[in-house]
C-alpha cells in the first residue's frame, strides 16, 4: 500500500483516464459565475444554509478536502504535482520554472489583446512559438510583469501548473504586423489590426531610457484549449473530474498562496483547461493564469488599498460601514501610504492571511479548513529567504529599495502564515512520519513556524500505556502494527492539542507507515 502511494506521488497524472475530446467551455460562461452569482446569489444561498453557521460556530465539523490519499496528501495529478515541498529545488530550478528559451526576435503580431487592462498582443517569435505579450503600464516598468514572472515560478515550485513567462525588453523595430492580424473593437467585433493599433499598444507601454518596452511574454500552453475550469462544481464532460473543485485541497490552499503575494485576481476566468496527449493517454490538464495583479499591482495602475481586504462588492463591509455611520476604521485604512512605482502598495503590517479576500468571491477559498491551511503553510514555509531572493532576481526593480522592500514583505508575510497554521491548536503540527530502526519519527513543523516555548508529546498506541516525551519520537516493538496517536502541548498551554493518528501495517513481515490522519 505504501509503495503504491509513493509510486502515485512520483508519476504526474498517473491516475488520469484516457478521455474523449471534451467540448470547449466559453470564457463568457464565467462572466456570470465569477461576478453576479458568486458575489451575491452564492453568498445568500450559503447564508441560508444552517450547516454553514454551525460550522462557523464550531458546532459542526468542517468538510475536509475530498482528494486526499492515505497520508492526507493530494496525490500528484493533472491539477498539482508536488515539487519544492517534497524535494528542494535549487536556485537555478526555481528560476527556470516551467522552462522556456528566451523569446527570440523578430516578432510577428497575429492578434490584438481584446481583454484586460494592460496593452499587449499575441505574436510569433523567430522560433515560431506563439507568445502572449502583456506590457507594463506607462511610467511603471515592472508593475504587472513582476507578478507574472515571480509569482508564476513560486506557484510552479509549489506544484501548480502555470505557463512559462519571461520578462522581456521589446524593441518596436523588431516587431511587425502580420497581414492577417486581427483585433476587436470596443464592441468586441473582430476587424483587421492596423499599424495604428500596434502604435497605440506601444504608446501605452512602459519604456526604458534606451527606448525599449517592458513586457511579460507568456509561452502558449500545449494542447487544445478547452476554456476555464472554475472554482465551483466540476466539469461534467471530464470523467477524471470526480471531486468538486471547491473541495480540492490544492485549490483551497491556493487562498494562502494568493494571500501571501496579494494576487487579488484569482477567479475562474484566470484558469485554463488544455486537452493534451501524454504517455499514450489524452486528458485535461488544469492551469492557473494571469498573476499580474500580485503584490501592489492593479494591472494598469497600483491597486487600491482595500483590495485584499474586501471583495469588489462586499455586502458585509457595506453593511458594517452603514451601521456605524462610517465611523468604523478598517484595518487597511491604517496602512502607510508609501509605495514603489514597480510594486504598488504591498505592506506586511495588518496582514491576516485568514481574512484576506480576492477581488471576486472564491468558493474554494471560503471552504478552507485548518488542515488545508496547515498543508499550504507547510509548502509556503519550504521557501527560504534565499529561495525568495532567487525568485526576485527575475523581476525588474528600477527604484532603489523596492526589491529589498518586496523581499522583506514576502518573508514577513510567509512567517505570519507559518505561525498561524503551523502553530495552531486546531490541527496537529506533526508531519512526515517515518520508521527509523524500530522508532516512529515525526517532524514537528511548529518549530519551522516559530512556535514559542518547549514542547511535550503524549503518545498512545495499541497494547501499551501512554507515554510523554520531549522529542517527536517513539520506540516501537519490532513487529508492531496498529495505530499510534500523539498529541502535543507547548509551554504555557493548559491542554493537549488535537491528536495525530499514524497507522502502521506489516508488509512482508516488516512494519511500514500505511496512513496518517489529523
């Protein structure tokens, strides 16, 4: 059983069935769901559900994620492949991300960019690759491209599927227009793209003193595009899509990563399903897109200070302000107004990852449980200060002090996340069970989270009296099989925390870890 779990973890998409080509899903389907439905109707439906309030009051257990293996992990799949949290990536591997050769000039523009706030286009480079190009806004080189380049690689290292994105300096003389290039007018009607349209793109883009333009170039994803996947429900024409998206641990945990980097544009419209063929099987791979609204970027301009604290339309905030006649001072209103042109406002003060909100309500984020938060915090804590500095080396920071500010804020926000979930009494901080010469050894991730004080561990196992130790280790009989439960208590705490259960079974006469539950 354990061997099967390990093999599953080693093979991306190993459990995906060969499926028929599903019908494309239109992006238009999410205009309603991302906006009106999830921001209003879904919230009302949730508020009218008694189970929701019982869970909020702690009288009803939360609904745990539905895509977990025997060790409480989401197995590697077409949604998520464990990387940095399982095997430390080198600085070069972190910087490489999904990997692509730098875009080669000259470029031929094939299509205008009809959605989004930033100027851009779709082009073919000198190697024939299709690129989605998004320029930084005028006067703010790095504002949107820093999020695209840095956050995409951070999420890739964590395990998510993302496109390969590079920061590039574009010489307009190396860009020409295809005779078949098209764009859309303000009414989204298709028409030929003209040289004037291309000039308008460059006129709105940030440029360097030598006249080149700052942009993020994203390599087109492989496979046949099948539209976005959304964060609620599941795709009915995909036999592999058996778990509702709001109950997938990796999508719930994305709330923590999004809060960490303040990516407020995490909605269904910024996802992508691709129908691919791999190892003789055809299936959908699920991607996250568009990270330009990270840090303090609002894409074409710095984001307002309320973003990350409130939804674009937040009935609860509106009601609270109305009931207090506007006297309620919101936490974000106390935030210092200092910002850098290439970052926008990105403080670490008043950062509360649990209360953080994207611009659009996200059902997966709203179903986050302590166990989901622990899993995400464990992955976030795997990024050292040096790892984050290596990722920031890919960005563009022309203002003195801006890179240092971003690094400091990311470190502080990561540490806040680690303390919140790795030191929580809502879920055991013990993890990574292994057997070593007849001894069960666990890692106390609370120490990585900076939990204060010493720790004691109370053990209970089949056929033996309870035992308290000062290390997360327990000697076991040579032929032991059964369950071991362990609770922790740190200095200053009056009660033991929640139990972690480790199941041990005999395989060919030798004990091995077969499962774990919190």
